[in-house]
């Protein structure tokens, strides 16, 4: 038995990997992001704390808490850079919406099982120098505890040597949690933490399970602290 982790072979049909963003894609993203950010300020008085902690160039993984469908547009407010987001594959079912999600930086994920193609696409985006948004909890959760983080964020960070930016999104569950159909107009606070850097490894060396587990533990503690801070700030105003 080995302590190393690698992406296993994928028997599914090959999926094209993301290349550098086209100019029209960046234009569409910036226009829509400006609209989304304006609505977030108008409707939810969004406050982003420490946005300077998001690197202004180079690859990184943005890893926020996840309590609402609105967490994705809230996350887009932390930086003007185009963020690659991972979303359920059903959103790409139709041609034009699929092209729009591609332009917005989306990466389709088949949630029926371990989607190795999506993991490779995420890796390609990071290797291209882009920020990648991944919810480490995997799905929307409820309540004050950040738990059951998947190892995918830590694995990619360790494999590629890129920083993880932990983020807490406070107030989003009150606005549109799992049991709500219509969003409330409460305040939301997004608190950005200091980047977490993976351990250095020799060129060509495999990623060790112990390093991934330790990195996931650090990420869990950081996101929990930031979520509590953001939640308290959002609900106090």
C-alpha cells in the first residue's frame, strides 16, 4: 500500500480541457460580474472584508463556506478576476446556457460519482494561472459548524503548489438557506482569510495522503473561524 495520491485513469469519454479565456468571455464575465456586484450591494449590502488577501495574479483556490445558492455570486464579489467555478453538469444541458456558463468560468461536474474529468479541468485552469472557486464542503450545509470537508481542494493545492484562500460567507443561510424559496434582504459579509500554502515537495514526487489530510484540517479550522466571524458581523447589523 502506498501513501501517495494520484488522479486514477478515467474510462469516460475525454472532455476538452479549459484553455486561456477569450476576450469576449472576459468581457461577458466582467459585465455580468458588475451587475451581480451592484445587486449584492443594493439588496444585501454586501461587505467584503480583506479582499486584498486574494492574489491579484497567478493561480489560487478560493475555498468558502457554503450555506446558500447565492454563495456563488457572493464569492464573485471578492475579486475582479474571472473565477473558474465548478457546477453541476445539468446546467450545461442546453447549448446557449452551456456557452454562457463556459464564458463565466464554469466547469461542469457529474455529481453521480467521482468526476475525474472535472478534476483534470480544474487542474488545467489552475495551471493556466486562473483562480478556481471550490466549495470544500461539497454541497450546501446548514448550521454553524463547517464539517466533512472533501480532500479535493487540498489535493489540488498540494499537487500544483498553489495557495488556498479560505473564506467565510456570513448571512447567506438567513437570506436563502436550504428551506427557503424566496430570498430575504438581510446583510451578507464575506471575510477573506490569509492564504494557506501547501507543503513543498520535490519535483515529480507524488502527493502524500498525510499532507492532504493535514492541509484539509488546516482549511477546516480556517474556514470555521472565518465563517463564525462573518456570520456574527452579518447578523449584528
